[in-house]
C-alpha cells in the first residue's frame, strides 16, 4: 500500500515566500465557543497583518531550516527547541470546526462590533490568506491566542500625545501577539508553540489518543450513526468525565446492542435508531445517554416506581450473613 507523504512545511514556506506579494488577507475573531466573526482592518494595516501573521512564520521556517530546524509529528512533541510540529486538522475538532464555519458559513458570519459582542469572550484571532495557485485559488490560515491582558479599553485608558495625556480615542486597543503560534494548511496544523496551540484549541493529546482507542472498541461492538461532522473520538475527547467513565469499562463484556436498546425502552429513554438499527448520536447528550446505559446508570425504584440516574456507584461488600430478623 502507498502511504501518504507527510506535509512538507519547508516546501510550503518557500512557496509562500515566492508569492507573498500576491497574497490577500482577511481577519476573523473567534470566541470561546469557536464562533468566528468577520472584522475589517484599515488599508494602513495591510503590511502589518501580512508581517505579523504570514511573513514572520514563513521567514522563521526558511531561516531556521539552515540551522537544523525539524518538523515532527505532534505525537512526538516534547517541547524541544528548533522543532515545529504537524498534526492532522481532523484530530483537533475545535480547529476543524472553526475552519469549516469560515469556509462554509462565510456569508452568514456576523461582523464583530464591541457594542453587540463582548470582547471579554474573544479567545483568538485567525487570518485567512488567499493566493492564486496552479489549480486555482489556494488558502491557508494563521491563528493566535488573544489573552485578556492584550486589550486596553477606552473608558479606563489614556494616551500620550506629545507632552500631554489625552482621552483614549478608541473603544478597545489590542497589543497583537508577535510570536508564531499556529498555521493551518491543507488539512494540516503546523504548531510553532505547543502550549499556545493546546490552549487555543483545547487540545489534549493524551485524551485524544485514549478517546481514539475507546472509540475503536465501541464501534467494533456497537452500530452507531453520527450526525455530519461528529466523530465518536472527538466527542469523547471533549467530554473528559464521559471519557473517564468509558475508560473504566471493559467494553467487550458490556451488554450487547439488543439488550442495551431493551434497557433504554425499560427506562423510557429516547435512544433513537435508524433504519439499519444503528444507534443515532446527534450530539453529546445522546452520547452521554448511550454511555450511561452501557454503565447501567439508570434505575427504577421498587419502592416508589420513579426513575433515577445514578451519579456515583459504590460497590458494596458482601452481606455479613446475619440470620433474618423476625
């Protein structure tokens, strides 16, 4: 079998350097829910946008390549210097969602205004670069984390004009990060700063690996159907308590699918199936119900007939064997 060649970050950097004068840029802010917002910028900032987001990253790769810069898979990340990492975009679900929203929902994206949206909820900024390639227009992205400390608000800030203080003339001013953090090219994430990448997209590699392993076990035993854009490992990685619960299970010994569906009916839970009998997972709530059923976390009281969800199970010891009273 032929294996796909890994993304060549050095070739990419040289290609972008060759066409840098023909590259156009758009900026988007995105919040902690990874909802992107369009934001315009003055023509006077065009050079600064290209420099801070594109040219610094490209120049770093080209210059440091001569000094031994390496590019490794993110699975081998160990915080070394003189190393950039590559990871599949599909493994970082929040980054993938952000790019999909910008690409597919562009016309419906709102413009960011401080009057309508609270800047305190902004998590980062991402630049979309477009340039003509041999097969049509090509794109890549560069993202940066925007910490709360990077913003100055007009109501509480003054500016120095000549020899005197003046009222701050803008609603908000930003100190734009000037370090290289994350680039996204053709389905590959290039990581310049490991800590900021993980913070920016809440990516936990260890959880992701564990989620992929458990997702494989679950899909081998159960027929599951997911809404478009959702994956079992992505959902598990995002829900740490759920992943921890699945991790403690011996999937092979859990109840089969037909008994699980009977159990759901008995508990009067709406665990839906499609025409093929696959369990439908529309969102994380459906997945939580599925996992809770596997873990037998639902119970009907023989005393009052009410249904309960068991939040914590504590295995009791064997009875002491005392004789019955009476």
